C-alpha cells in the first residue's frame, strides 16, 4: 500500500473517531445534563411549583407527593422555584413544559416581590436557562 492511501485511511479513521465522540449527539444526549419540568402551580407573588418530567434530581430535593388544596390536586415529584425573579421573566403559564438547569443554591436574586402567602412544597430549587418547550 502506498503512503497516500495509508494517510487517507488514517485520516478517515481519525475523522470517524472525532465525529463519534463529539459531533454525533442524539436528543437524549442533548438533554442529559438538563431537565424538563411542567409548571403545575403559578400563583400570586411569584409562587411557582414545578413537577419534574425528565432528569434525575436527588429525592431529598423533591416532594414525592404534594397536594394543592386550592386546585384539589396532588402532584408527584415537585418542588418550589427559589429563583422567582428569573423564573417570572421566562413567561411560562400553568401547564407549560420547559427545559431548565439547576443553578447554584447560593445564588441570589434581587427583585420586588409581594409578601402574600401561598402554600408550596418545602423543597426549593434555583433554576437557570429556562426555555419553554410547549404550551399547556
């Protein structure tokens, strides 16, 4: 085999290797680092409750079962949104599916919120990179 053919073969193999480890991503790979949630409660003063649809979050950070007495509904694997300011800016409505990432729990947000109370799960998570997937 001549040198040109060997070089082409090596380059072809290297190309397939690089393509395999970086360029070929399935939709499962694209969402592996992120999460999908459904906004199940949106109430006054930025009280939000999200049901985890896809992704794996430590069970200690989720309410396995939580009942909203106003709606007379019980939701599974839910949490309250701690990042109320940025979440409000995402423009989501109840029933919307969205993707998100978890933010550092020490992050702070400064925005005006009212002090009205609405019961939500004790488990609270900070979210970032919130993107609507579909409407309710």
